[in-house]
């Protein structure tokens, strides 16, 4: 089973950054954004911390339909469950939702929709969902920040045994050609620097790459930076 985290029309860079950061914490390898209302700029990068590669590799869709076109099951999220009354029979607490997901058979792709950071998902978008999940909170203030909600969802998925499933199918391990290209770029870079033991630096860089086993998205981010 594969999970696809889809952020619908985020408005604030700080939330995009926090979403990237919490996603990286739980092993998500790629983010998918639907028509963001702000650019992924310096503020988003600052709050993403060490998850900047997720921002660099984020795929942006023009609309919801194209974002969920490859999903077998779509799970919406809401902080106000009454808002989802159009889908009333399929509204569950998040832990119930995960139990239902675990019963799915076959190699399914499950899209998890995280709504806008100001107004959430629209009724139309909720209607497009197979299930709607909400997180039980204080009724006096039930709406969570979208990055906080995502963190809870990913934690529960992780603790329910879905830890290795966040890989995007387009993000498999890099091939030798990409590795060699990265190393050539690195060698060209340090040739221009005043480094006493360039051979040792090359060796350490290669060892770090082999130990960390970066995926394709991460290797492309390194190549882009070195270029």
C-alpha cells in the first residue's frame, strides 16, 4: 500500500514548511500540492529545516481531480465533522479510518487530503472522498493547524504498522549513472577550492552518499545544488 499526501491550496509558506518538516520526520519521500496560493519561498524553506528537499521535489497539480487521478482510495480530513455531513455515512475518527484502511486488499494507493490552512476542504472536495477522517479535539476549539493534523495522522499510520509505505513509486534508489554524475560534479567543485587533501575529501563524500542511500529525489537535489 502506498500513501500520497496531498495538500490542497495551502495559503501560508510557514505551513508548507512545517508540513515538509513533519513529513520528513515520518519518512514521507514526496509532497503533492494542489494549486498553492503562495509560492514556495524563503519562509517555507526556513521552516522546513532539513526537509528542504521535499519542497524542491514537490509536485504541483492544477486541480484536485488530477491530484487524485492515480488514487484508489481518497481520505479527506476535517476539523469540523459536521461540515462533512454530505458524506455522513463515511465520517470516522482518525483511528477508525486507519483500521478501515488496513483492511484494504491489494497494492492500493491511498490519497490523504489535507485541506486549506484557512477554510479546510470544501463540501465538493469532501464529496469526492471515499472516507472523511477527523481528529477528536476540544469541541470549544476543534480545528488543528494543518501541519499538526498531518503529524498526528502520520504518527498513527506509523504506529499502526505502515512505517515503510510512504515511498513514492517514482522515487526508487538511484542508478549508477546518477551516482557517477553526482561524484563528477563534486570533484569539479573541489578542484577549484584550496583543499590540502582533496583525495580524502572525495573519499569521505562518496562514503557519506553510500551510507545514507539517498533516493532519486534527494540525489537530484544534490546535483542541482552542485550545478
